[in-house]
C-alpha cells in the first residue's frame, strides 16, 4: 500500500488538481496532509475528486478551521485531527503535525515509525533510529519547486514526486 504525504498546498488549485489526478491514476488511496490547506474550497477538491481517504492536521495559515473540521465531519473519507495526528496504518505508527521541528523531535521518542511535518516548505527525508521523518515540501505559489512524497508502507521506500502544474 502506498500513501501520499502532502503539506503546505496554500490554495494552489492547479497543483492540488495535479496531485489529485496523480493519486487517482496511481491508485494511491490514502493521503496525509500536514497542514496549510488554507480554505474550504481547496479541501472540497479532495472531497469532489479524490477517490481515497485524506487525513489532515491544521497549519498556521488554516484560518477557517471550524469550517474545515465541519467538512471533514460530514465526509466519510476525510479525517481532521486538528493539531496533531497519531495514527496506526498497516502496523506502522504515524505521527503528524504541521511543524517540522516538533515532528523531528518526535522521531527521537521511539514511539513512531513515521513522523511527518511541514511548515518550512523544505523537502527532506531522513531516518533516525528506525523512524522515518518526512517533510514533503510545499506547493505554495512562491516556491520554485512543488513536491510531495509517495511512501510504500510495506517496504518503507519513498519517492519524491515533483508537481509540474
């Protein structure tokens, strides 16, 4: 099973549409979003077009958190964890928050197999003591490169996907 790890989409609608098309075409039916979706219309793109399940946390720029959480509550395929996610998926314990510094600290706790963070828009993946830390980068309009990560949960091998929208 492959999982998409996304962060900091910042209302970049063309990039989000590209990502959703990619996920659907590659039959990646679980996505984790580490925050800064920004607004309900962008979240609704996942509702209306993504065939999989989206798990997300809030970022510092998610100003309409009440509405984002309401949309998630009304949709079976969306789960909002507010500020941090602790999820077990295929016997892997996953921690996700918007802030990479916090998530990188959790790598050292020994409690998780995967820790995800975003916020700083800096792509990086590293393994520490058997825990994989992932910051998938960003699709914010001001960034030179837009990216996310696809992680194979069985092998723990990852791939950086560059968005070309």
